[in-house]
């Protein structure tokens, strides 16, 4: 990366920033509470990886039954059906709703699987596995953090459908057990991503010899 | 928030731990980390009063959307309307009631709590008063809850549900649906206003 040689990490300059409020202290304050927000100061979260792997594992464990058990039970006058996530998407495709089927497949299969892979890769990359540049890994991390929450959409759809489609004998929809395990899987994966200390990504880079911290870049925003 | 006292102070990128000296950006400008491009400082004119105003708007929208119908359905003479409250209570019976609590928290309680917290923290400062007691703790909670506020995801969920049901019965959008759409835009505007570095500094300075 062309930008990297401008920066010096706070840690090698003998400083640390509070993870919660951003106040800057000398490195010797590590372990003390922040004078501004009371959060315990630490330059790096040393137990970050343990927490990431623990949440990641329960997340994966919940994702398996989420795909095997039914998400929705639909009853109409003529028939009753129980659909898993994938079966529901395939049924939509048969109706010709390719767009919605794609949204559901991406949100409940594509994104969760990609997320598990990305979190695992990021955690391993801190140990020196993989060759992606830190800037790219940082972007990957931000993407995982941003997109993770959107997987909840499937759970909300089940909630809406179950509340809405209660038409006596004509049609009714109720939630299946996969709604719970899927929600848990999304929540645990979000916690895994949040536990990851992204500053560790940059530690593999090393610092340039530099005496003073530079100014940050000033950019004009497009909007006033 | 453009006083020169902050110039020369140190700032650390929360994502990559790069250390910088603060050079306070003008309104509309922003300071960006050179190495990972995270926005460090982005001051906006009259940000506090604007954020408070948007929070009040949001609260009104959520409370109204809670009880008004957002989707209506009819088939073979039977019809049904759903409010946000009904969606929350969809799992209330049976073994999935935990999910009811979670859905209620994610789409109603957490968004409302965040709005109340932001008003509590920022309203006094917007009117040049001292922050109220425990403001820092309140702002901390406000930030921690951010990823768990999922009203906008719920709105997109409504869209998906709409298409799924259309094969089964006739569906109409209710007034609450449009309110939730406005809410999504308001939340985005508000996030765009929020500069956490400036707010933490203001909390510290006006103690």
C-alpha cells in the first residue's frame, strides 16, 4: 500500500487510545481505567482471538440446524407445507419470483457462509496466514461488520408473515424452529466480528522510523 | 467545535491504531486516516441540535408505527391487518417466545432507547448547558447499541414478506409502512451528522 509509510502506530509511539471514547494516554496507563469514560485501557485486546473463535464456533453450530429444520409452516385450504430456508427460496423460483428468491438465498445462505469464512480468515491472518494487504483486510472486516446485521432480514420476514397471514381456514403461516437457531447464528456471528480487534491487522506491518505523528488527511465532502 | 485548543492534540485511528496530530477540519471537511481511510473527525454545523431534532422525529414515527397497521391482507373473504406490535408478538405463543423478545428489542426497544439516550446526552449541550449526570455512560450505551438497532432491516423485510404473500393473498401497504420508510431515511441522516470524536470532546470540555 502506498499510504502505509505515512503512519506510525500509537503503540510504537508509546501511546494508547481508549477503545470506547478515543482519549489518548501514555502506554504506561495500560490496565488503568480511562479518565474520561472509565473503560479499562488496553493497547491491544489480547483475548480478542479467543472470543472471536468462541462466538464463531457457536455461530456455526447454530447455523446447521437453521438449515435442516423448517423456517415456515404454511397451511392453506388444500395443503400444509413445511419449508426450510433453501426449499422456500426454490418454491419462490417456481412461482417466477427470481428477484426475491435471490435476495433470500443471498441473505440467508450466501452472506452467512461468506461471513463465517471471512471472520475465520481475518482471525487466522493475524497469525500470519494469508497474504492480503492490511488495507484490504481492514475493508473486509468493515464489510463483515456492516453486512452481518442484514442477515436478520429472514427472521423479520418470518415474524411479519406469521403475524400477517392468519386468515382462519383460508391460509395461515407459523414460524418453525429454524427461525430461532437462525437468529442465534446471526447474533453470535455479529458478536464474533465485534470481538475482533482490528488493530491487530496492522501490527504485522511494522512502523517506519519517524519521530513525530503526522496530520491526518483533510478531505472535502461532496455535500456542504 | 472549531476552537483551536484541539489543534495539536493527539488522535488515534480506532481501527488501525495510527497516531496523528489533530488539525481541526472546517465544517463540511473531514479528517481521514491515511492508512485505513477511516473518518476520524467530521464536524457538521449545528450538529447537536439537528441530531436532537431527528431523534424526536424518530421517536414519534416509531410510536405511531407501533400501533398503526403496516400491512393488510385479504383472501377468500377473510382479512387481517398487522401492526409492528403484532409482528413482535408473532412468536409470543409456544416455545419461540424468546424470539418475540429479541425481535421486539431489535426493531422497537433498541431504536427507541437510542433516540432517548441521544436526546438526553445532546439536548443540554445543544442549548449550551452542562451535560446531565451520567451523560458519558448514556453516550457509551448509545454507541454500543448501534449495531443492534435494526429498524431499517425490518422495513426491507416488509418488502420481502409482501412479495412472498402476494401469491397467497392480496396485500396492501398500510400507513405505518410509509412511516417506517421515513424512519430509515431519518436514521441515515442522523448517522451522517454524528461525529463521535467531537461529542466525546464536548462531553469532556463542558463537564
